[in-house]
C-alpha cells in the first residue's frame, strides 16, 4: 500500500490531519493482509509531503511485526549517498530485514527549485552516481566515491548492513534513460498506472531485455502503482473515481507541469518533453481518460478483471495501491481499502 500524504483536495485539512489519515490506513494494512507499506518522498506542497520516508518507516517498523517497509522512493539527487546508506542500513536492522529500497530521481521543477545547489539538469548524473554508491555500500558495508557530485572518502556503514538487498531494490522508471538505469542497477522497474498498459509494454520489454544483458539473469516482476477506488456499486465506484482521480490528476498537472514546455530545456528529461507535446494534443480530458483506463476502480470483480487483463498483457507484476488521494473522505478511503483487502487481495495473491 502506497502512502502519499496529500492535502490537495482537502482545503480545510491541516498537515497534522493529513498525516493522521494516511497513518490511520497504514496502521490497518498488516492486519488486512497487505505485504508492504510504501511512503513517498515529496516536499513543500499540497501535492504530497513526506520529507523523510525512512524516518516515517522507522515509526511503522515499531508498530508492526511482519509487513515490509518500502521507500517509494528516496529521491537520490536530493540526498547524500552516505546518509542514505546509513539510514537504510539502520532501518533494515531495527525492522529485522523488512526494508525494500526504492529510488527515484525526481520530476518536479517546483521541488528542485527549492533544493539549494541541486540543478534539475544534473539529476541523471546525480542519480546514477549516488545510487551506485549506495547499493555498493549496502553490499559491502563501505561507501566511497570519486565522482563529480559525491566525492566520498572510504567510510564504514554502521550499523553494518548484514542482509542482501539484491532482491529488494526498486527504481522508478518512466523515461528511456531511467529504464536503462534501473536495469543496470539490477533494480525492479516501478511505474505508475497513468497511461495505457499497451503503450507501457515496450518500455517494460526494454527493461527486461537490458536486465538480462547487464545481469545475466531473468528479471523479476516489475511493480505498478495504482490509485484505487473500490465499491460494491459499480455506478458509485465510477462516479467517485471520476471525481477523486480527476482531482488527483489536476494535482499532477499542477505539481509536475507535465503539459509545460520547460522539459525541452533540461538535460535528461527529453522523454518528458515529447510526452508534453502528446498531452497538449489530447488535452487534460484525454489524459484523465487514459489515467482512469489504466488505474483500478470499480467493484471488486471489475478490479480483479482489470488486473487479470494487465497480467495477461505485461506478465506477472507487483502491485502498490493507494486509497487516499484527491480529496477522498477518510471513511470512504478506509471502506475502499477494507473491501479491496477482503475481496481482491485473496484472489490476486493466489496468482503468485
């Protein structure tokens, strides 16, 4: 289950209420049968705020027993590799080896502008350099680097990492260069349900091909992230999904400026410049329709069928679900989550 800590859509909420509502759902996840909690890293704005997901996961580690704890994601250009390696190792130790380490490079110019001394057109180099250093540190217990962004004297990570992260590494991959980077890092590809899965398939196949080439082994399943609305009544589910997913998409358009022309002038974001051209042609309404077609909403049976169709198209996949977004009242988010857990989770778990 993904936790985004959004205020967009709840204009009367305080930040404290936002945190409490997402954590209210998180506290129930283990008992309902979810396998992992995935808080994001975002800063400054109503779109989403969780400035240190490792700190949040330390709290969740203390109130749970078995559920895994994933970073969705640590935005590597915004964080010193040394501190990331230390925090992940510490979190893994106190949780008994329950950490899944997810990384990303960040897409929001609005967030980058407020990160002092970190230029957005350096994000590709910063991500690749920093991610390699952290994964090597988690493998060997030592971190060092001689790159242009993170020169680092050899230092020991304490507490020392004692468990293998090879099967617990994830990387958000929406652009071609991020797909290649994920494969090089031996990381599971993570993507959001924001467009047709048929359109996504070439990127997934490319990641699989590169994963085999770089690592000499078959790739694990990728992970997809859905914004879910589950209800017994199909008409109610559709009506509310249109409203709340529409609100969420409005926050995406505002926060990431995905229909703007600024990506064309930023190194490493050429794919987003091309995507912006397409989005401007189809308009916000076309973007919403594609988003809703990709995301899971409806009755439990409808959601199961949408996942079954996705699985037939792209093969086995891990699933991250978000239930609180776009102004959904907390009682509706909780009811959606509990119905999903009761009737959808048992079925899709059998597929594994």
